[in-house]
């Protein structure tokens, strides 16, 4: 798996844990080991510009996803073909504020946002109630599975 992480945010982030999370998630979703993914961490100003440019919404947001090859999750028998998944853009400053409100650590918030962004790259959405139920259920299962795998280490 080619996972590139570029931290331009000015905030120290546990990139090794983000890397392990994405590797775990992609394995669970049966994505080809040669798939490529980029994660970029940006400050609030850069995120606000992206949010306005791509979503036509003011203010910084927590995560944006930019799919490339429109890959979808595979199965054990039929993994996703190799290709470019796309980019996940995270804003640690927004994540820190959200973590405080939610009562968990900034790292836990970044793990949630990274998994959320990855699911968007793989075609999941939450615009409709049934889509939201599926996406958020899978997101929860992946995060729980990752937390359990980390405890075994």
C-alpha cells in the first residue's frame, strides 16, 4: 500500500498511527495492496480555502475527500483493483476543537475523520438516512476493529 502523509498544518500529529489505521481499514475493505492514497494535514486557512472552492461553504471543515479512480471496496475473493484512491485532507485544528466537544482525544478524532474520509473515497456517503446508517456503522466497526488490533500489540 502506498500511503503518503504530508503534514502542513503546523500541529504535531501521530502519523505512524494514521498510517497503521489506513492500512488496517484498507485491508478490512479488501482494497488492493498496490492502491495509492495521500493524506494531507492543513491549517485552518488552507482548509477554509478548499472548503469554499470545492463545497462552496465558508469556514474551515474537519475533513475533505478527493476521490481519483472511483475505487470501491472489494471482497476477500475479489479485492479492489490497484489504483489511485485519492486524497484525504484533514484539519487538525478543527479536529482538536471537535475532540474537546466530544470528550475524547484529538488523535481519536483524527482517526475517526481519516476513516470517514477514506470511506468517502470508496464511494460511501451519508446524504440519505439509509446511506448514513451504512456508512457510520462501517466507520464504527473499522474504528473498533483498529482499536482492538492496537491493544493486541
